[in-house]
């Protein structure tokens, strides 16, 4: 989640992610996939994330039943849902969270404050070690 926007998490990497975690290797864009626990929902992400963050706000803690949630931020055009249809929960004004209606896996966070991006839970990625 981007920094300095009210209601958004601060980025751990304000200039984007660089180094060992780059998604672009040898000049070829890497495609990554992920999904929920039961595999009812699958998605594909092309390109590298803009930000990486860890949130500990009350809403993220409650939505995940965990002390923190790790997120990767992408431009919305980079994310494509391949199978299944995530359920939507409006957790606060201007915020939409998507999750699997079958297994409950939290998948994404979208905010009206940043309409061109979507945050994907790092743990829902097939390769979370981007």
C-alpha cells in the first residue's frame, strides 16, 4: 500500500521492489500466479509490484485473524482473475476487500483513494518470495 495517503499503509520499499525479488529477469516479464486455499479462485499477475507492505491496522487484523498482513501492490491492469469469482466485502468507506466465499482466504484490498492499484495478499501468491 502506498505511503502518505490517508488510510493507506506505508511502503517498505518506497521506490518499488528491487534486487533479488525483481519479477523481471533477463529482460523477460515474469508471470506469477496465486489463489485461495481451496483453489476455487486463481489469478495471474504480470510484471513487478509497485510496493510491498505489512499492515497491522485493526481492520486488516480482523479480516485476517492475524497480527499483520503482508501486501504486494500492483496496477489493476496487471492482475487478472482466471477462475472463480471472489466475494466482496466493503470493510470501510471507499475500501473493498475480496476473498474466497468457499474457504475464506483473503485475496485483495482496493481503495477509492488509489483507484489504479490493487493490493494482493502476499501469502496468496504461489511464489510469495518475489
